[in-house]
C-alpha cells in the first residue's frame, strides 16, 4: 500500500459510485448510503495521499503503465501527479464534498425529496467530485482540460436542477461563459502543443524553457485568461454573482468552495510550473487589486445574502492571485493557506444561508430580522465563519491575510504596497458587509424589515418552486434539521482547526510552496531521474 | 500556402462564432459555440503537423513517408464528444426556456437590475421606496440593541 496505488482512487471511487447511484435511482436510501460512503472513502484516501506526499515526496502515476516507452518523448499516456499542493487541495475538497453531501442528504430527508424528481442530484454530485479530483491530480494539460469539462458538465446540471425560469436564465449564461473559457483553454493547449510538441506538464516545463520569451508570455496569457474566467478574476468575474445564487444552497456551497479554487489551482500550476519567471506578475497584481475592490464594493450593494456572499467570493479570489503573483515562497505559502481557508469558510457560509432560508423562509435582507432571538444557535453558526471571513484574529482568515501582507511588504515594490493597502481595505469592508448582515438579519426585529411580513411557503430543498405567503402562514419552515446542522458545525470545526493547528499547517503550506516553486521534484518524479 | 488556407479558415470560423455568441438568441449562441469549437478543433489538427500515414503499425497511405500525429486527433475527438454533450444540454435548456417564457432570448437578471437602480445615496436594500418610517439605517443603528434603535 503506497501512494502510487492510492493516487487514482479519488477519481475512481466517485465515478464508480456515480454509476451505482444511477442504478439505485429508485431507492433513495441506498443511493444516499452509497454517495456518503464513497465520499467518506475519498476523504480517507486523500488524507493518506497527503501523508505519503509529505513523507516520500511527489507521487507520479503513469495510468495504464504508458510511461517512458519512447525515449526522449516523455510519458505518452495520462499522468497523475500528487505533490504537497495537490494533496492538500484534494484533502480540503474531499472534506468539503463530504460535508455538503451530508447536508444535502439531511435536507432531502427532512423535506422529503423522494417525492421530487431529483434522483439525479447525487449521481451528478459524484461526477462533479470526480471532475474536481481529476483536475487536482492531472499531470498533463489535456487531462486538466478533461477534468474541467467533467466538473463543468456536472455543474451545469446541478445549477439548473428543477429548471425553473430563474435557474434556466442563470444556467444559460453560466454554460456559455464556461464553454467560452474552455474554448480559450483549448486554444492555449493547441498553441502550446504547436510550440513544444507535448502536453505533459513536467515535460512542458523543461521544453518551454527553450521557447522564445515573447512566445512564452503569449502562451501564458492565453492560459491565464482561460483560468481567470474559471477562477473569477476581476475583468472576467461578472458571470459568478449572476449564476451562483440561484442554485439550491448545497449546490451553491460546493460551487463557491471548490469550482473557483480549481481555477486558482490551475493558475498556480501555470504560473510556477509551466511559466516561471513571473512574466505576467504586474498585470496579475493589478487584476488582483481590482478583483478585491470591485468584488467587495459589489457585495456592499447587495441585499440577497447569497448574492452578497458571491461577491465576497469574487473579492477574496483577489487575495489568492495576489499571493501567487508575488512569485515568492512566502507569497505562495500564504496563497495556498488562503485557498484552504477560503474553501472551508465560504462553503460554511453558504451552508449557513441554507439554514437561514430554512429558519426564516428567506435569504434576502429585505425580509430577514430577529434571527438572533429566534435561534441563538443559528446566530452562533453564522457569527464564527463570518468573523473568520472578515479576518478577525485568531481565525484562519487572519493568519492567511497576515502571511500575504508580510509577503507583500517583503516584496517592497510600489505595486505590492498598493496591494497590501487594498487587502487591508478589502478585509475591513468584508467585515463591514458581514456586520451589515448581522445587524439586519440577526439583531433588528423582523417587523422592521421592509418585507418582513413575507416568507416562502415551505422549505425549498432542491427545487425552488415555493411561493410567497404571509410570515405567519408559512408551512413548516422554521426548524433546522439536525442533518443540516451537523455538517455545518463540522465545517466550522474544520475552519477552527486551521487556526488551532495553524503552526503545522502553515509549515506544511510552506513546504508545499517550496516544492511548487522549485519544480525539480515535480519534473524528476514524472520524468524519472534522467534529467 | 498550405498553412495559410487552414489558418484563414480557422480565423473565419472563430470570428463568426464569436459574433454569434454575442447574440441574445439562444440558438444563435449555440451555433456560435459550435462554430468556434470547430475552429479550435481545426487549429489543433493543424498544429499536429503535416498529414502522413495513419498512426497504426503496418498501415500506409499512398505516397506518404511520415506518420501523422495521433495525439492531435485524439484530442479533437475528445473535444468533439464534449461539445456534442454540451450542445445537447444547451438545446434542452433552450427548449425549457422557450416552454417557460415563450422566448428564446436570455433575460436580464431581475435582482441585478433592482440593485443597479438603487441610487448612490440610498444604497440600502431595505429602504422602502416611499416609506422612510421603518429602517433609516442611521449610523447609531449599528450599535443599537434590538427594539431600541435610536433612529426610529
């Protein structure tokens, strides 16, 4: 039992489970059991992979044994690579995927989704999990593309589940933007293939060194545009707040946590493994600054909590791009830590919005009020991740931001200092936005809300087909099922673990960053010791 | 010359695709997506190098001395399959959209329009348009206890 055997499992297990859940479509209980057990197994595998990758160094698997069959050609088949960075991303994603599927199952059991045509939810969700894991494991660009496509195709179905008017409208825009970004990625793949004759990332990082600098920068720019759309970096981010909020709460939560971070991960790989040297750093720093500021200003204007959180999501992507484009070890370590923190905290907040919808029958601030009195537990569950997102010490958001600010001041250029200033302002504005949600939704009496008398008729599980009724007449909104509370609490605990174990975890991200910036480990693990 | 013709063709396909993608009509957007996708597929085929023998051991094509690059063709095949699946999904969405709204065009985001209509001074979602009695959102409200908001 070593890392080599385990590496393909995070893709295989969800794929097989997706097929099994499809067969079990008429037996919801069996379907839920399969999905939950599969994702729990993925968490265990990813934890083991993280242990092996940290202990033994980078693990590379040539799928089907199509390794060094032709001399000087590089690996011909699909390569899966687990280094510290991808192991960490895999583990955090697996934990989030498990928590969200628990939440969705809890919500479904409580709200009786046996009677709704949503037996497609769990299989699609498992395919999404497989796609996310493929993208993190991919050792060549085309496999990364396939991973993206798998997770995108699954996300299209999840986003438009139930196909109500609003979801179809949002879904069309989302599908079109995603496909355009995939096309740009494909153009980048074609051009890189033209320039080097390979797509294996390790082989590429060797061969791209021989490509003229101007061509290299042009290729890098194509990839950055493609990944920038997926990661929602500012000029390419407008699609995100438009499409995410319409989906059901667990779907939005997993999208917000994972899909943009897959884009960020791809940016890290392109920036450090394929095109080191920071040719685009200045542009990326400016984009990061604008992402932070535009995102958070957008959040201030919103009244629907889901939309508001989508804007903070865009805004905080800026922090990660900031850390990456500093091209320093500390910046990269900070960015990696921040990615882990942000996956957990953003997912938690979206799950909490699901609980708020459950408790109060609405997610817009125009209708919310008095939640702190109505449910102190809900208030606590919102308060902790909200402060965490705002970067209040001692939470993990603070640690990540401090690392990034330190890296920025170490860099010392004018642009880096502007980014440091922008980060602080964004952090304060995030806190302001969270405080606004807190005062409106939790502290003021519901009677003070302009539409506080209205509420959704019944709790919406996956389909949002409920209508508005008077607050007093609603039917069984109001209690939070234990099945939804447990995963939310568990994710809050994971977020707190990032604080409590910040020392070892940050040391791990520093090792991961060194490994990412060094490139030698990655290349020698994939190509063998010949070079 | 052998490179120029496909390049012009690719450029034409992608520009027509982008033009159609910018439309609001769903069918046109789908057609644009397919055109641009085919342009990119052609690009991949072109970067795979010149034509040659089929990449199967022992098979030759008339007068060819080199073997064609199988990888480029494999990638195109994958891309075609993916775009076919997505096209089917978009068609289903288009039909659904047509059934729901009798229109084939992408509508505006209602919430987005509402937020952008708020004036800069009244950037507060729960400010009721004519009725300022309820929640004026004065600064002192932030630290007021429930039920004791000073601004009211």
